[in-house]
C-alpha cells in the first residue's frame, strides 16, 4: 500500500475524525523535544452551518512572554467570536494572539483558547499551524528546517516544496542563459518532461532520468531538494489536439505500463534517490478531455470519444498513480486543467469525479494523489485584480460578458482553491495541495491594464480591465503577448503548495506549420497564426506566434517575448 500524505497524517493523529481533532502525537521513537510546538485543534460542536472549536498549544522551545498562532482555512469558515485569545481573520488566514493575562508560555507549557464560527460546505481541519512563525507538529531535527519526521519509512512531508530548493534543469538553464538577457532567469527551476520512452534514458544527446536525478543530488547538498517530473505519454495522448500527440496508439495500454511507467518507477525507487522529494505531474490534459471533448458536446473529437470508450486514459493514469505512489518519496499531482477550460458548472465537479475514477483504478487509491496542478502549459492569469466574478455593469453580471462566457471563475488562483475544496468534498484527503503553473501567465508589458475597464457595458468593463490579453481562454498554443508570471515559490497562498514553472519558458507548444518528425507529434491548426478557430475557442483566431518549432523544441522568439512581458518585471 502506498505511503502518502494521508497515511502520514493518520499516523500523526492528524485526521479530522468525529471529534474534529487535529494533532498532537508522533509515532515511533521521535522525541517530542524535536518538535518545536504542537497544536491540538478540536471541533467541539458542529451543527452544519456553524461550529465551536478549542485549540491547545504546547511550546517546546524557549519560554515566551507573548505568542501568536496562525492557520488558514481551505473552506469558507468565518470566525465570529473567541475567548482566551484575540482571534482575527483576514480572508482565509486566522491569527490568534494572547490576551494580557495568558501571554506567558514556558518551555513545555500549554495554553488553550476557543472560538465560534460559521461555514457552508465542508468544515475541514486546517492542515498547518504556526506559533510565532515556526511550523508546529513537525520535527525540526533539533534546530534545523521544520520538516515532518522521517522515521525511515519514507513518510512524505505535507508540502514537498516547503523548506526545499527545487531542481534547476541544466539543459534548460543553458538554453536560457544563451539568450540575450536570459541569465536573469536561467537559475529558475522548471519541469523535466518525460514525454516519450526515449526520454527515460536520454535521446538526441539529452540527459535521461537518471542523469537528472544524479545532478539533483549534486544540487541538493545537505538540504532538501524537490525534483519536478512531467509524466506524459498516455496511449492516444492529447486526443483533442495534434501538436503533442504521443508515440502510443489508443490501444497501447500494456506498452504504456511496461515500456514507460514501469521503467520510470524502477528508477525513482532506487535507494540512491531516496533523499530527493520527487514531484510528478501526471498526464497533462488527459482526464479533462474525457469531460469536455466527448460526445454529445459540440467540442467532441473522434479521438476523445475513442479514449473515453476504451477506458485507457483512466487505466493509464490509475496505473501511473499506483506505481509511482508506491515510491515513498514521490508526490503525485494530477492535472486539473485551468479555469478557462473547466470552470463552467457542467465541467467542474465532473472533472473531479473523473479524476477520482482514475485515482481508484488499476490498484490506485485517492491516497496516491498528493495534490493537483492547474494551468500547466497554459496562460490563464493568476489573479485578475480589476474585476471579480461578482461584479455587474448596468444590471448585467460579468458572467454574461463574451470573455467570461458564464464561467464561475476569472483567474487561476480562485479556480485552484475552489478545485481543491471540491476534491476534498468528493473524498480526496483534506490535506491535498495545489500547484499553479505561472511560467507564462504574467501578461505584463505595455498592454497590461492599470485599472478597471469603463463601465459602458459589461464587455467594455471586462475587456478593458482583464490582464489576460488572449482572444479567448481556449487559445493555448504559443500565445502572442504573453509574459513570464510569478517566480516559483512555496506556499504562496492558502491551499497552494507552490507556484511552479512546470512548462519551461521558451519551449514551444507546437509547430506553426507541419514539420516531419520522429517524435509522433502532429500539426495542430491552433498553432497556426492564420487559423480562424473551432468550437473549443469559440471560433476565434488562434493568437499563436509564427515560425514556431515542434512542441518541446526551443523557441527563441517566444522566450524573448516572455521576458519582455514578464510580470513581475525582470530586473
């Protein structure tokens, strides 16, 4: 059985059971003195729309004359009153600070406070607590980084990016550094794409998986390091597009298992690499296609209908999650599309259901899913600051605008946080985290709006204020005007494990014209700047840059534009 975040939390008594308890003891021989502080969060009464809770904190560090405990909610819990602490809330973030009479907290000492709150939906126990900025309920190794204890069983940490460096692919770094101005970002971590069998051992003079992992050990040094791998070679891959079709046909599920997943799993399981935190992003764009691009929808394609009927996307993803999840230091994140694809009512929860189907196939369980990733290889803005989904103009909701088109979300952050909550409500672990790919969604430069659009009508308002300058959110190939987004960082927002650059900036999404190749990659008209579109982008122009090479190949013009339009801007 795979050891996952859920197994670790269970071992640590972190599960929110009938009592709603969230923690206090560690298993085995881990001394409590190695844990800087513990937080015991108990839901005492829950009546469906509100609750009361009691929190006990124990300080195992130096004595304190004042203290503050912080946590964030994954849902919409709102604290209405508190006792024995000054409890305040901003958004999902909560701070509980001592009263004048209980600020003293001796080494080994404990204190308690309580509060009342409201909520709708789920009332999940918070995943992480800090006391005066120090993460509680985790082993600090006697003064080092605050990571959960590893008793030698390969237990996973809650967030693989927390307290860790992230692997810099030297091949991508060399391409970036060779570009004028590229040295400014050549040290950024990006994903390593295993997009065909040959990539496992290295093809065309490129590094194979073992070579990358060996290099990662060198970069790791004495600290923690996460390595980001893209698992991307399903049978009948990319059924709704052609630019990144794969080498396996629709029925080649056995080849996928034995020639692709099994060799990767064997390498990752090598004890030599046990100290690395290996993050796998599993089969981009696959499962969402089974929701949106199958009959009877007008976006259906024959290839996607085939993959839905034969079940090989479900089987393939399930097999990958099971085999990779058996490696104790692997963290599986499943692709969750992006808001401009799955943010509509008839797509959103159905996608979670489809992912759960895969996560319980071929021996996998939901515990093999550490989290989800959105916006991979896409361009959706992280946060739209100048309009919200709740705005209206002259009595019309922004949902009625041509751009939003009745979507429930306008940006990736709100979508990712909502997706996480929906996944938990459908049975995934309450501690699952989200990744958001920000490699190409900065939308800076001279075209970036500086304020809301005019309130002439709802379209003028949205179009004048939106950061995402694409012609349609369905446009995905080498988008003109795009810029680098937020730099990779851990724990940037509630429920978000990290902002990542899984899609390496400067690597093409697909060729803008047909290019003969031995990589199984076809020509997709969405990469052709003269293409007038299809139902999946509401028949808009493609918005693609000209003269693009095959997907995954270096595209200098795109890289230069991404740097020019970066937001935050590059120095």
